[in-house]
C-alpha cells in the first residue's frame, strides 16, 4: 500500500527506527505492507515533541487525535497535524475583564480561551499567533472579538462563544457580516449576514462568488470547489446539464474539501479530468472519492464517479 506523509511542521520521518526522509507541506510517499505493523516516528524541530504510531489497519479505522488520515482507495495519506512543545508550562497570552467575565487566553501545549463569569467556559483555539481583543456592539448588545492568529472568535456578554472562524473579517452593527476567502483556484469569497438576539446568531443570507477566472485544464477543480462553497457553479455546465444543476449537490453528497489526485492515480488515468472529493468519516478520518467530468464545447456535460 502506498502511504503519503504530510506534516504541519517541518520534521523527519523514521520507520522502524530507520531514517526515511523529511516530511513537511509537500507529499512524500512510502510503499509498505500494513500487515508488517511498522512503527512510524515524526519528529519536528523548534523544541517540539515527536509523534509515534503504528501503521496498520487499526490506524486507518481510528487514528490517534494528533493525526488526520485520508483513505484514497488502495492508498492512504497521513497528516501529522498537532505537535506539542517540549516545554508545556502555562503561558498567559491575554487577560482582561468583559461584562463581568474574566477572559484569559493561554498556551498549555495548545492554545485555549477560558471565560470565568456566572459560569465557566473553556474553548480550544486554532490560531497560535498574536492575540487582539476588541469590544464591539452587535444589535445593541456588547460582544468581544478575540482574534488569535488567523482565527476570529466572538464572545457574548454572557461569556458564550457565538462565532468562530478562520481567515474571516467580521463587521458589527445591527447585524453581523462575515466575509471569508477560501483557498480555491478561482478565489471564492463568501459573505454571510447574521441576526443576533443576545444569545445566538441566526443566518439571514449567504452569497459566494468567484474572484478569478480559471483555465480549461483546472476548470473541473474550480467547478467542484464552486459546488462546495455554493458559488455560481452553473456557469461551468453545458446547456444540457443546466436543468439538472439542482440535483448536483445531492448527487455529490456532503463532501468538505477538494483535492488533487495522487501521482499513481494520474498515471493510471492520464487523460481524465478528475478531482478527489473529501468526505468525513470521523473528526480526523476522511475518505476521498474520485469524480471525473466530461466536457462539450468547453462546458461540463457529464459528472461521474471513478470506478
């Protein structure tokens, strides 16, 4: 079985104690037999602790919480997502009072937001960079916006987190407007508007649009990404397929990402315009299913799974 390795931090890979190369944001692969139960070790620099796990059938049934695993038919991908610093001492990053709540952002291996008021809430944060805090008014209620790295969190006056999102810009007024840019080949951007009643947000509207044209060779990727983010994907369809546009989301299912096919898939299907659609099975276990498109006069005329 071919196993691909990715890592959120530059690291080295050892298999059964032997150096097997470096791992980072670019895919590297190793061919192995899962029946061998190989011990893998991924060790980064910068005084972060390493990860170790056995590569066998059980790994791809229930991965440990520090890994994301992707099932790619007769291949698989392992992404080393979370590394803990060797020094796990408590480090307070930000602390202030807001509406009777004590807000504390701290690092303890990972980053957290603690809110101590009438009740206690603890939230794990994704961003690890600089922390900014801004008190805002939303629909007449006080809220606080806490930005940790690239993640925006909005906390109500009662100490509840009402919104969390990465790579977004939030605008406050009688309603909340959130603008989000996605890492897609057509630069899809979405704008969502929410009402607020002092307790929870309610989505009022959401529009998405593409910000850049794409070439014919990657049009099928832009199409699947446009379906995912609910942009105007109909523009990629042929006149014969447009009447069935409303069926496409249900046909493709609840996928959460679009990926480029692996090297071996491309070698086996050299002339196929295909993309991998990512479907979650657990919070850190995903299945990738390949779909291909056929075109007519520069438009998508057929969509089908790769058998």
